[in-house]
């Protein structure tokens, strides 16, 4: 019989702490073991109460959320952290930093205009808490990358892609940071990223990746031509497809229903690339993420003579998306995170 998840609420607002407690109490299998009103109190509570999961506000007195997370890396590396963020530019930047530093996921605080704030937050928390139960918090995916060799990877003999398409979700910001901080600037084809994330947070993600990478990283815009050595991140709240434009490729943003409860959806990007085969050859990479988005699209890319890499279970924060890709028989290679950048460079012909 599984034990209940022990949750600790960390937020400087007494009103929001009370609201979070009500939400968590509505979730079967979760016990709220305590609350903390600032970062230093949170660290004391973690040491005393040994929670499985901590919900962490970004803006607090004494220590902000990122500082608490960094301290937890040393004090309690097995405590999973779910960031609780406001939808502001400052919080978005701090949230991306926290996700790169090891937080397993994040949720956005409901606004005053929410019709069912408690129901929405309870549903969002439930999905993430049970995923976080089995996640030993990733201290920093960057630290997992000691070198870019692909020791167990065998480069396909004749495959050379025209585009690289990457999909990710839970744990994605840290995994993307690990990959793009290593990729060489000589990648001779365009790269797309579809990460499950709201619009404001996508801007912060693209900005951080652009600073960390030798490649040029930007948020994709409708009609934007795809250039070699450039990375295009799908904007939040709209699907991104790739289409032919003259002799090249371009972004097409498509408003439509969610797919796999996601918008943007990895499958929408992958489906559009599968349709361009065999003229356009795609290297698809499915990184860590909850759910199954990307698996069907990756299978279609593989069937259309593309090539598919899935992140392995041991290095994934959540082996949902890559695991579904593997179970669908779509993956040509299943690689640990520290080998994926090297494999991409070898396949694409980058030096």
C-alpha cells in the first residue's frame, strides 16, 4: 500500500497558504505536514518534517524561491519541488531559473478573475504531485553533462536531417539547458523546440537558452523563415507547425484545440514535419515530460524516413513522453541526457 504524499506549503501570504491547504486537502493521498512563511523557515521545516514534495513561492522575505531551491540541493536533494509562480515577468524569469536548477515542475497562481480558482489549482496540483512522488529532484541537469561524447550512439550511415525538432515538458527547461549549452554553433540546419509552457514563461526560457547557447535562440513568429544555426521556440498558447516557403522552411502558428491537453503540442509540430517527408528529413528528439505528447508524431516521422531520439528513463525527470515514444516503437535511439547533444551534432554534421 502506497503511503500518502507528505506536502509542505511555502508561501509568505497567510491567505494563499490557507488556500493551498484547502486545495491539497481535496486531493486523496496527500497529507499537508506543515507550512512556512519564508525561506529560512522552510529549510527548518524540511529538516524537521521530511516532506516528499514542497510547493515553493518565488517571492518571499529573507530568501527567495531560487535561493531556497539552491539550499535544498545540499540539504534535501530527494525532496521534489513544485514552484508556485505568479504570471509576471520577474516570476517567469525566476521560475525558469528554478526549473533549470532542479525544480521538477511549476504551477501558476490563479488570478482574481478565475471562475473556479480552487478547482483549477486542485486539478493542476493533483497532476503534478503524483508525478513528483517518484521524481528524485534533479539537482541540475547541467551537472549531468560532463562531456558531449555519445559512447553508445552509432551515427546512422546515410541520414542527414534538414531540420531538428525537439519536444519536451516536465523537466524540459533543465534538459534543454543541458543540451543547448553544449551544442556547437556549426549546426547546419534549423532547430525547433516545442515545450509545454505559458507564453510569458516561453519568453524567459528562450532568453535564457539564447544566453547559454552558441546558437541563436528566439521565440517563433508566424511566417518566420527558419535559418541554419537558429533555434525557434514555440510560443505559448498556440500550436507551431513547419511549412514549406519557397525553397526553405517557415513557421506557421495555428490556433486550435489543445492536443493531449497541451497547447502548443509537440505532436502538432511533428505531424507537420512528417507531412513534408521525404523531401524534408527530420531528426526528432523527445525529451523528458509528463504524458504522451510527441510519441505519435515521432512515430509518423520515423515511418516517413526520419530519425528519432528519445531520452532514457534514468536521466528523465518524468519518462512519460520519451517512454511513450519508446513503447510506440518510434525511437531509433534511446540515450541518456549527457549523450543527446553529441548525437545531435554527429547526425546533423555539426563539428
